[in-house]
């Protein structure tokens, strides 16, 4: 089911994950030709979808991703005790940084 409101999608998706963490899947797909980003959370019985083409939604989606990744990595109970800033910091630390000393090759 497509949800128009971001808040309802985020809360229902987290609730769906908490009910069945091992049976729930999360998919993010970007369609360049349409310029749309689609998020989907499903447990094979319930399917929640949210689609946007607004750049203003990206910051909320990034926070949602950080929260969801923390739930997946630390478990439902472990992520509940975390501060939202700690969740964001732990996911940012996991992203490898590009080496500053290397020069990038240009292709073309």
C-alpha cells in the first residue's frame, strides 16, 4: 500500500519491523528516468511503500535509514536505548572516507 504521508510511512515501517525483524525486508530504489526514490518495507503479508521526487525529503529519509540500520545491526532492544545522535554518528563512522592523498583518475 502506498502511503502519502512520510510520518505514517516511517512509523508503520518501524512497527512492522519490530513485529518480525527476521521476516521483514527493506528496499530503497531510485529510478533516474523518473527522478523518483521509492522506499518499500514488507514482511510478505504487508507491503508499505513511499515514493518521492522532492529533494527536501532526503534528510528525513537519511535519518530513517540510520534508524533502520541501527535496528537491524543492534537489534530492537539495543537500538531503543540509543540516543538518535549516537545512531547517526555510528552509521556515519561505518562509511569509509576517501583517501585525500590519492588522485582520482579521469575517464573519458
